[in-house]
C-alpha cells in the first residue's frame, strides 16, 4: 500500500495578480473617533450621507465601519500613508499647503479644551 504524504496531487493556485471583481470596496469621506488601549487602536470610517426623506436637509456624517488594529500595524500603516501623501504632493495630486491645512486642523482639534 502506498504511503499518503498528504498531497492531493493538485498544484496550489497562485494568488491573483489583481483583486477579483468581488473584492470588497469601501468608500469613506474620512475617519474619526480613535481610541486605543491594550495593544490595539480602533476608529470609525464615516461617510457624509444625504437625508433620505428630506432632500433639502444637510448631509450628516454617519459612521459605517469600525477598524481595529494592533498598534504596531497601525504605526506601520501610518508610515505607509505618510509616504503616499509625499508621493501625491510630488505628483501634484494635492498641494503641500492643503496637506498642511489638514494637519493644522487636527492639531487644533486635539488641542481644543474639553467640554
């Protein structure tokens, strides 16, 4: 009797070069409400959603997904995004002045007195 090595004879399927058409896509207008502790950080993605029953009502920011990551992975992702922003500025997709405005707005937000 032949010994079974656990192989089925089929070659493993290599990962696709590009995401499949069924790959999930998330559209977000921003991220908010970060909290951290016990080695993880979490935050919510939000979208500016129009009112469904009153077309004249202003859009509201609505959280739709929570992301939870290990702190190290979040820091790595932040470094990745920092490099992307530098490339976006270099390639003229956004100005450095606009990036500085966004950073200043978060500095002001973080330094605001609590109510």
